[in-house]
C-alpha cells in the first residue's frame, strides 16, 4: 500500500472564481499572519508618534530664539 504524502495539496479556486489573498491558508495560519500584520502596524504607529513628538519638541525649542532676539533688539 503506498504511503500518503505528509504535505497537503494547495486549495485551488473553483473555475470562474478568483482566489483571495489568504484563501490557501488554514485558519491558524491566517490568525498568525493577522497578528504579525497588527504588530507591524503598531510598531509603525509608535515610530510615527515618536517622530511627531520629536518634531514638536524641536519646534518648541527653536521658537524662543527669534523671540528672544526680538526682545533684545528693542
């Protein structure tokens, strides 16, 4: 009796149907990919927030210099 292969055959879309982005994955693999994407998006948001805070600090510290020069010029 021939042994069955341990790999599973890919799920092919039906004729006339297009396969979706995650259509060939089982539910566990889909959840793992979704978790990875959420962590990556969260990291990108944290980087963006850090850059925004840094630009606000830079703008706050750069603004008083011209004001001080204007005060000294009076």
